[in-house]
């Protein structure tokens, strides 16, 4: 494998790892070339952790979201610009934030943890969302990190929540002749009345426009969002949806999630809480979110189930892998990391598996489910959103690969799990991150582990 210097440095930085060994095809550990040098970027630990990183695909420049800071780095990891985002006087109980309305809670100097970092290529700006003031976002000019806008006057401007560990993921859908959209998904941290778990927002050309981050559509009855019903918390008090990864492909936007559910173990009359990994799919053009579908994902090897999603990455198949999977070289492939079992979200077991999914096969499963539901078969199968099973309604219509739902039989859940193909397992050092790409027709994956190793 030959990598450009910029690619190698980015791989090292994005993983925050110390590369000490590689794994040969036979599984033996080989010592790394002793003269390999690494360029690193560090800051005093007192300044806080690094949270998110994005690389400008046009220039190779790196943007790093941290506690109270946004950094712009050159491809050799030299600091070019720094933008300060905190700390500020705040209290997580202030609704709306005290910057809009007086709050009776005591204010204290509060750190701003970066929750999301996205490059808006069309408008040449960075979207940097933090934990201050219920999660407001800044729009920064890519060139010099100058603040172009910071919407905070409306309820929908608070996007990412105050919980430091809450997951947030955003996907930009770009258009040539109209404003772009931001699909944003967030853990709500017990505040479903305040935050939708998933929504689509306007990205206006003017960073200070009044409509920035407004819902794509919103009237008295329908909006471009989904909220977790309060009834769900009666059944699962700590219910939340944790968003691990998001991407767009074709006519759809996808999110990979981890969420709790109650199941009845075989032979038991009581229910227990487990975690299920699910893929969520929405049509890009669906303003009413009638196309919302969830499908469980996981994988199994030698009778061992791997169900707790740790990380994911979208890549192409490449001609060699494509032949073995029976797909085209340009077909989308999901590289995923799961840990063993499904009962512990925060304390995952060290046994883990790297698995691949063909996105087209997931979409085929969703289409089959849509077709059966519109024949009136089964129920909507989305317990957390509907609380009780609602029967599917029959309708005479053709459901093709790009069907985007109606105001019936929606939102919809798929009950049977789509299983990925396990290609590598690790029993002692849990895999925690993955990236992949195609090099000379070969599919290559880099996997980071719990102890700080990088496996190729």
C-alpha cells in the first residue's frame, strides 16, 4: 500500500491512535518498520479533549472540534487558525437559554464541548455545534474561522443538547438551485418535548438569515421531524436513540443507531432491557417524514452474536470485493464494528467483529417490508414510536426502490434483522472505529482498537 503523506497523517490523526503493530493475513503480529515517523498534534490536557474532526476533501486541510476551541490545521498538523467557543455563563436547566430570556437558575462558567462539526462545501463554511445554551451552532468561514452567524433566537436553533456524552450526527443534502438541507439526529437526554430525535433543517445561503436551521416543513399537524413520545419513557425510563454514523446515498439519508428495547427472553414471563442496533432510512425529499423506516442490523460468527454497534463507515465495493459479494464495484458497502452481545451499551465486551453490509441488500429488505405492509400484512412494528402495535393498512399501489411513503403505514419498523458478513473478529482488544476505501481494486479497512492499536 502506498499512501500520500497527507493521507497518512490524516489516518493517524483521525484515529488518535498509537500504531504499534500490524496484522498479517495469517494473524501473526508483525513489527512496524522501526524508522516510520509520525507527525502529531497535541494540546495541554487542561484545555480539554478533542471531540470531532473533518478533513476538507478539496484541500486536505483539517478542522478539529475540541472543548472550547475549533482548530484549523494544515495537512502536516500545524495550527493555522484557532476559534474560541467557550467557556460562557450558562446553566443546562435554562429553557430557552439565558442569552434569549432571563433564567432563574444560577449561572456558572461552563465549557463548550463540540458536539458536531460539518463542512458546508457549497457555502464554504464550517458548522460547529456545541453543548452551551442547549446546543447552539456557529457558522464559521473556512478560510479564517471568522464567525458568519450564530442563530439562537428560536427554539429550533438549539440542536444538540447540553449532555456532554450525547451523540449528534448531521448529514448535508446539497442542491444546485435551492438551499441545502441539514438532516440532524441527536440523543435527547430525557427532553423529548424540547428536542426531536431526528429532523431536517434549512441551510440558508445567508448565515444570519432568520430561517437558518428552521424545519424544512412545519405546520400545526406535520413537521420535518420525529419526536420520542412521552409514553415511551413510561415503558423504558432511560430510553434514547444514540446515533453512531450517518450518510446519504442515492435518494436517501441513513443513520446507524443504538437504542434500548424491552424483550421477553425465551421461557421467561418478564421482560428485560437490551440494546438493538438499527439502520434508519429517510427520503431526502420527504418533508413529512412518512418514509421513516428502521431495520435491525447485526452479525454473527461461529454462533456468537455481535449486536452492539461501535462504529461504521461507507465505502465502495471495489472490483475484487464486488465479485465475491455478487455486486458492482461502485455499489455502496457499509463497514461496521460491533461488540459482542446486546445488553451493555456503556460497558461493551471486548469481543468485537468487523462486518460488511451491502447497502442494496438492506434496501431490498426494506422494500420487501413496505410491500408486505401495504398489502395489509402485519403491524407497523415500531414499538418505541407507536407504543402499541398498529395494523398495516392495505393500499393498491406500486412500491419501487425509491418509494417515499404516504401518510399511512408510517413510520415503519422491520422486525427481522439484516445480518452482515463478518470478515474479522478480535477477542481481547475491542475494535472501536473504522474507515475504509478502495485502492487498486482492493477494499482496505483501518480499524482502531480500545488500547490504541491501528489494524490494517
